[in-house]
C-alpha cells in the first residue's frame, strides 16, 4: 500500500518517521502523547501528536479513518441460511 500512495523521497521519509514513532522520539515521546495513547481514538491521537511527521500522520489518519464493517459478510450468511 505504501508504494501505491507514495514514491521516492516520501517513502524514505515515511520509513524514518516510523522509526521515530516506534522509539517514541520527539512528540511521540511526550508525556501527554504517551498518556493519551490508550484513551484517545487512534485517528485523533495522530491528529494531535503526528504533526512532526506529516507524511506518516497523513498515512496513519487515512488508514485509521477507514470504516470497518462485517455487514457484507452478515448479508452473505443470511442468504446462505435461506437455501
């Protein structure tokens, strides 16, 4: 997915930003960022604390804002039960 949405320098920047996130560097290591990890919606958390890594922030918000639903699966099971 990364290669579809980003290219060249942006992929390198994204990779470096992931390291900062993983290691809790910069704003990711602030006490408010750490404390709010478990109580803030993930997309909101990225809006609040991802500003130092704008490409990663945009990517994370895009992924985390997608709706997840099993309604299509549920519809299929309903059809299967009728037969």
